[in-house]
């Protein structure tokens, strides 16, 4: 899938130039390459001119069709990752409000069949209650310097995505104990949120693990991240980063290592109930 590129991202321009160079070195014009790949010729032109984003599959197919070396493919996929990062600064994305941002995640969840997440601060959006989501999205808007007048609409869009929990998709969410103990919402909101987690953990297609504080680890959990099949998304205070390919594989391995140290099933539910009981 391709989307219209935002104006002037340097990494996307560099990617287009490098792809054009591969085509020219192979002695192919735009029509030749388009026929080889089964694309419209306009797609080749638009990618080269940075007027349309390429997908990781597009880049890999282009390199193979032009006989480019594997190290060039890896480099170009890295440029694509950087181009995506250029386009996902929170302040810029939230200029139109949070509701469109939340609506934009709908297609992302819809396309995925396996959704995984490691969370160190916030309960994953697909498992949030409306009241908890309202607190979290209000905090996010203030951090980005964005208005909070459409938070209710953003919450509604987030809640709509939760319909995907009742589909054949699989969900695996690993929560650091800090997610349960951080005071991001009042005690009554947190109690309801914990009940939501306990209920979700009983669904056959949802696995929830808790990573206790102090448990020995083989990987450093520097930040939280989510994995949508082969796409990794990392949210920081100011920006969203997206990774595919070898970079995404690193996060998949980290997720597996962290999961191995977690408690699951009745043990995880016991921890959630214990923290709920500690609330004043």
C-alpha cells in the first residue's frame, strides 16, 4: 500500500535518487521497470521523485529487478524507515486534533493478524477503558502542545478499534509492573482498568503477561513498543518511529526474551489483583 508523501522529506528524496540510480545502472527506463514489476509507470516516476511512498516490499522488488546488491537493499530499507520517521512527529500529526490520529490506526489494526506490545507506562489502547483512555489522551495532547477539545472523539475512535478483539486476530501484550503502578489516572479509574485487563486475559485470543520489578532480565527494556505483524511502532514523547526488516526483527527478539521473564495466566492476574488491592 502506498500513501501520498508529505512535502519535502530528505530521506524520501534520497531514497528516490538511489532507486533511480539502480534503475539507470541496470539500463532500464521507467517503462521497462514498471513492466518487470507489474506496476503502472507512474508509480515508478512518483517513487523516484519522492511524490509517493514506497513500501518495504516495493523497495525489495525494485532492488531485485535491477540486480542491486543485498547491502544496497538493506541501506534503502533503512532510508525508508527514516523517511517514515520524518512523517510522524507528534506535534505535526496532532495539528488536526487527536481524533484523526486515532482513526488512522484503524487500518493498521485491520491489516494485522498478530498484534504484540511491550508496555512500560500505559495500558495498550486496545485494552483501555474509556475513562482511562480519556486521561491518557489528555496527557498526550498536552505533551504535544495540542488542543484537548477533541479528546472525547479520539476516545470514541480508540474504542471502535476494540471490536477487533472479537475477531480471529491474536493479541499478546506484555506489561511492565510499572504500567500497573504509575499514577496516570485516579484510583477509581485504575480499578476499572484493572478489571478490564482481568476480563481481557480470559479471552482465548488474548495473552497478557506482567513483567515483575526485580525479575532477572537478559535484555534491557529501554522503552515500550508495539508490533503489527512485521511492523514495529515506537512512541516517544515527541515522535512516532516505525521500523520494518532487520530493525523490526531486533524488537521481535527482545519481545520474546522479555516474555520469557514474565508471569502469565493466573500468576499475572494475581499480580493485577494485588496492585488493585493496594490502591487507596
